[in-house]
């Protein structure tokens, strides 16, 4: 028998409890032994929950789960990079309990030291549910692609943002309208900042980068941009260029240097990531032998996330032990950041300019001075107001693009800050 | 150290050798110990191969690998459900060697007895490379979805067929033209029958069904239809109905009864499987908790397939032991087949009919008599020759559809055999 102690009994926690009880027989068969919840710890015992827990001990202090006799695995579903979650992780691993979590902030921030604590004590640290909900991207990178040299990972890791972008594109909604709709449908929180400003995606990207490159997760060095400033017009121009706009987390290793960033990007419609619509998540992993592998599915919600937590638990019951980030904690590299200037790629720029002669000449001169070559330029029909100018460039360095964009923004004829997006190919 | 013996050194075998040697250090780190090829067995020693094997023993009889001192794992890459491959599998598992294979015919035919032999001897039987090349669908079903009740699996499992269908659709090529092009590009064999007639997909479908439902693989009961009789016109009509035609392997469990079939089907363009183009493979798995999960990638080729073989080897080096089909061999069910009449779904039917009054009335009467209701019917412009009639039906049983189609085919005004395809939603 494998004994489980769960800290936190929200949507995910009660999903785990339901799954372990609904499928008890099947899980015992697959796991090789019964899996039983011994204790739970919740903030509010009186809250109604969508699960039954007969014979389970209710404990006030989550930290007490780390020392509970009969519990082999502590499952942390409280959230937060510090405080109770971090304390519980350290206590559990130092008291002989395996540790399973859905906490992306904790793993992105303290993953390396927790991995070392787990290995020192010959325990498993698992976090399948921390990235992309029900999609088994951690197992895929840690085990299925273990023979591959992974060079780049790109993910649509936030269903809220993908829902908003899809609705802006297909229904022509403004950002605010699409956000309100997402909140009404339960795809966005009342305070949506962590999602729409890219922080949630950044945590997940740091974890994927660590797995891909055998490195310590390092969320602090990720350049983060959210989706607030996008307009339906940007998405329509992208559409005319046969692209869609997606909020991507990208981790790439080139010449031993790490590039990590989160931000909206144009994705050509011919690529599978562009096909990912609505609240779905997807991750594309490029391995030198496996080629491009894409996983797509439900990236949030109590039941998909519970599915991932339970798969971590079954792995532990089966006696599977795999280093948390694929390589031993002592071998996790500290990667140097790539100078942004190295990462050349194509760009999309949308401007609003005064409709008068010479504007395009000024813009072109600025780009020429930064050695950036224009691939296409569209200026819309003349009007008395500002008119949009949309450009795509050939490959250019991020530094040069940023300098050019700053200079263009200062032109008197440019009437609002330019919208600059990389094109991810 | 983990010692490997490889039987068969074609594209996949030499890919495995290259990967184990190129990435020796990384793999040793991830696997926890070095992985070394001890011996290989090939039919023709003189053939030039794209890998170097210094210090490796060359052995004539593959069966001798099963008793080779120093080999912990036998990797079988010869193919075939019987003969040398089967003998080697049984010998290896009965002589204390783990057994890794890319052989779908062997696993689809003898998987259950091999799984039991492996478990009796506490050895691992692994076959990630047997289904969908570099896509980790076996691990995903066996481990990542272990907590889920899987109800249906649908796969595009043959890149040759998907390439042909994509070219027929996008370039309007005939089946023969698209096949010839696929052969020229190396996507189809000189003898393409196993691919285009669906047998390759059937082997893979049987393996996925076994994993999904904890049952013995049973390839003999799969209803198989290939893609030879499809015309570009069928694909164009599908397009007008916002669908694409894909060769699918489908395994479904309803009321404890198994439905397994392979054949072309219409897939609405809004579904992710319809977006899978060219020689790619994809598998969509529906779990009760995880929801719809899709994996997409390279389903064939030496390097992607080698990536899967090596991931099986690294799992063994890490000491991971998981029952071959997710549940113990002794618990594998023998599922009863669903009577086809139970599997109600929508259908597409394309007819060529003489352009004269009353034809549609005759067809409608036949369908009415079988209680099949027409959802849409298009009759093309009048002409002196035969004209196409395209229908879609509301949900109907397979049996009723077959009876109706047979009666329609016998109408004098119907000038060639009807094309009947299910619509997979």
C-alpha cells in the first residue's frame, strides 16, 4: 500500500481524491499496490468539496503531513514559491516522504535545491501537474526524449491568454472584451495579471528549459511580455500575413547559451502551434533524433491536473525513480544567458503614422542604419487620421530591432508606440 | 554499465548505434550508468552502414544474442511476427535479458504471451518504437494516463497514407499519382500494400487498444480498409463539408465491448487530427480526467524510431519496471467485440448516378427503410454523363448503413460502387 497525504483540497486536490477513489481498483492494478489517502490538510474544513474522504485524517498544519506515519508521499496543492509550500517540500523530503506538487512557482524558483534534497534522501520529486495541466510534458522530456539533444522548446502554456487571443482573432473583440468573456466563462481569474502579463507562462518556461538542457531552473532571467497591448488590428494584420498571434514561452540553447523568453509572437498558420485554439495548451519540443514533437491538450482545470498528479503517484507506487530534471541534481548546469543580439529572427512591426509623404522614407532609413532589411511593407488606404503601416523584416538581431523601434517611436509622424513581435518559425 | 545486443542494423539499428555513441556522456548521466553496445547481429556484414561500432562483437545467429554474456538488453530490429524475431524474444526473456523492440507485428500478435514471459522473469518488455516512430505514445498511455479510464484512441499511424491523402487533397492528384510521388520521395515502399491497405495501421491500433483497455492485443478482429479506392473528388466533397479524409486506426470501448477498426474517415477540420498533414503521425487519446490529449510528430524514419528505442533502453538502465501493457500480464482482459450495429455515427456517402428523375427518390426510400435519416444531400449540375450525389446522414448504425449501401449499389441508376466513409467527431 502507498499512503498519500494531501495539502490543499481545491479543484485539483478534490479531483485527486475523486480519481483515487473512483478508479481505486484500476489504479491498484496499474500501480502494483493500493493507493490510499491517509490525511489531508485544508485551510477551511467547512468548505463543501466535491469528493468524499471517509477514514481520512484532517490535519490543521500542513507541515505536520511531512512527519505523518503511514504517509509515503506528500502531495502539495497549495501554491506559492515560498511560505508553507516551500517549508512542506523541504520537510517532506528530509523526513523520508516522496514529494509530488502542481506548484510551478515553487519548482521554477527552488527546483534545483529540492531536486538535490530528494536525491540525497533517495526520494522522488515530481511535478507533472506544474506545467500544462493534463499534458505529460515533464515525463516526455525527462524520459521519452532522454536520448535526444533538445535544442528548443516552445509552448502555449496559458489557456487564458490563448482563449483571449483566439477570440480577438476570430470575433474581432478588443483585449478588454475578450478578457471579460474569458472571466465570464471561467477561463480567467478575477485578477488576471499573472496570466495575461506572462508570469504564469514564465514559471512554466523555466521548468521546461531546465528539463530540456539539464540546467537549474532560472525564472528570474526570463524576459517577460504579456498580451495587454495587442489590438484586434494586430491580429488581423498577422492573419493577412498567414500567421496567428500566440503567447509563447520559448527556451532555446545555442552555442551553450540559454535564451528564455515569454511574449506574444507571430506563428505561421502552416505550423502546428498556430492551430492550437481556445483554452488549449501545447508544447513543441525539437530533439535532434525525435524531430519536432508536439503535445496538445487541456492545460488547466481540476480533472486534467489531477490526472497528472495521479500519474506521478502511480510512478512512485511502481518504484520508478528518475532524477527530477532528468540528470542528477549535482550535474544541473548553471547556463549563461545568450546576449539578445545573437538571437536573429524575423520580425513583425505595426505602426500608426500620420498620413503624409516621407514617413516611410524616415522609417526605412532608421532600419537601414541598423542593417535591418525590410521583407514586406503595407501602408493602408489614405485617410485624414493616422494610418497603419505594417512591416515584416528579414532576420535581424533583437538588439538592433529594439534600437530601431525606439528611434521609430520617437518620430513625430508615428502616433502611437509601435507593436513589435517576433515571427517564430 | 548496461550492455546492449542489437539484432538488425538497418536505418533504425544504425540510428540507435549512432545515438548511443554520439550522446554517450549525456545518456550515461541521464541513465545513471554508461550504455554500451556489446554485440550486433546482421544478415549481411558487408553492407555499408552509417555508424561505427568499434569493439563490438558481430554474431551470425541473432538467437545467440539471447545468451550473450554481458548483454543485459536485447534490442530486436528485424521485424516480422514469427520466425527469428519471435524466437529471439522468447529466448531473450527466458534467458534473463530485457527485450526492446520496434516490431509492431510481433507485439500485436504475441504481445500478451511475451508480456507474461517478461513478468515471470522480472524483466522489461518495451516497444515504444513499434507505434508512431518518435512519438512517445506507449509511455503516455502506459504511465502518464495510468490514472485515467481511457474510452477511445484515434490515430493517424501511417505517414505514407497521410502523405498520399494530403497530396490528393491539396494538389488534386489521383491516388496513383500521389502514391508514385510518395515512392519517389521515399515516403512509400516499392511494395506499398502493407501501408496503403491498412495492415500497418491495424498492428499499431491493436497495440494501442491493448494499452488503452488493459486487454490482450488482438489484431485479427480488426476491420481493415485501405485508401486505394478514394478519388480526389471524394476529398473535394469532404472539403466542401469542412472535413478532411484521414486513414484512422480507432479503438473504442463501450459497455465493456471493444470496437477496433482501420479505415478512411471524414474528420471535421475544426478537430486537431484534421490538421495533421503530410507524412506526420498523430494520436488522440480521450481520458476521463485528462480529456483529449493529442501527440503529433515523426512517425517513421531511422532517427525518430531510434529515439524511442533509446528511451526504452534508458528506462531499463534507470531501473524502471512497468508492465508491458500497463497492467500485469495475468490481468490482461480478453475483450468481446462490439456488434457493429451498436456503434452509431454519422456517415458520408458519395454516389455516381445517371442524371434522370427519380434517382434521389429511390435512394431516399432505401435509407428510410433502414431508418437512416439524411442530414444533407447535394446533387451536382445536370449533365449527359453520370453526376455525383453526396450525402451525409444523421447517426446511424454501421449495420444499417452497410445494408442500405448494398441496396443502393444495386440500383440500375447508380453507375459505380458507392464510397461510404464514417465521420469521426
